[in-house]
């Protein structure tokens, strides 16, 4: 199978194919809450309601905007939203189960074989002979606010420098979800999905000023990618990336997912 074909197949996979057994309960929302349960879900961008999108963006803005000042990551809100909610993006979501709200909305069937919509025929008329209109497919639009969102990991399947990768675009935790092991759960689940889809490695970009994130990714087994600018410009200092700063402003990190033959 070609690189592009494998990526297209992974991108087209359903949520149940990527994450069988989801949604999955993780544990209590906090040490003081015995009723709220943290639930891990996998959702495509198309399933996110506007409130959910606003909540996801706001968490990124709160966590990253201060660190991004003066760098190429300090982009206008519209540009960030376009990247964050790309149609091919998938979201691993940690939500408080009790408060999460899903509303069903109609999604029109856009099949080219769908005939014109007709009103229900009255009994005893010739209208009964006409083909019945097809039912619209219902999609659950998930909406949640900041009180329900514990954290998320967004990712896409792509080809980077001839390597098939699962690319982590965002890994964000609310204050209530920090230092509780949720980051490890999210990144490990993303890696599992990538591994099972045959991706060669997991990849991400980390702002060099984000010291806690650098330490976290180093512990999770990530290292500088061979095309990282730091490695190219200062190869002798590459091994110290997690504890030093760089003028480049960011690191490209990777972790191999497949065992070499």
C-alpha cells in the first residue's frame, strides 16, 4: 500500500474503528467528587458543536497564547480556528460525563442519488406510488463548556518527509486536569491509534519556551526529529534539547511507533 493510500485509509476510518470500546471511563473527576466520572471520547471535527469548538479554542488560547507571543505561533484567532478545526482532525476528549451534553441534529444526505423531497402522500391517492424519500442521517453534535472539558489531544494522519505519521497538533489540559496523569493517557491513546494504523512515528511541535511540556515529552520518549532546525544548526547540543533554550523558538519532536525489522 502506498504512503498516501495508507494515510487516506486511516483518515477515512470511523471513530469505532480507530478506538473500539469508546467512550471509556477513566476515573473520578477529582478527589472530592465521587459522582462525576471522566470519560474519554474520540470525535471528528464534524461532530463538534459551536460551544464545544469555542471551549477547545479558549483552552488553547489560555495555555499557549502567552508562550506564543513574538513567535510564528502567535496567529490571529481566525487562522488558529481554521487549523484547529480542520475537517481531517480527530479529537481525543476528556470530559466530565455527568455534564456532557449531546444534541441530535439533522445532517442532510448529500448523495447524488437522492431524489427530490416530497411531502408525505395522502392515503388513497396516486402519490402513494411515488418512491419514499430517504431519511436524513442524524449526527450527534457534542457540546460542552469549560466546566466539562478536562483536556484534549487533536491529531491528524499525514506524510512528513516520506514518513507516515500521526501528528499531534494540540495536547491541552485544563488546570483541573493537570498533574493527574491525564496527559499521559491522551498521548498514549494517540500513539496506540497511530501504531495500529501502521504509522511509522508520532510527531509534534513544541514551543521552546514551554518548559513543562518539554520535560513531559522527553519522559514520554520523544526526541528531536532528524529535520528539527535545532538538530541541523547545533547537532552537538541536540541531546540537551529538553533542558536548554533555542533561538529557533520551537522543536519538532518524534517518537517511533513501529519496531524495526
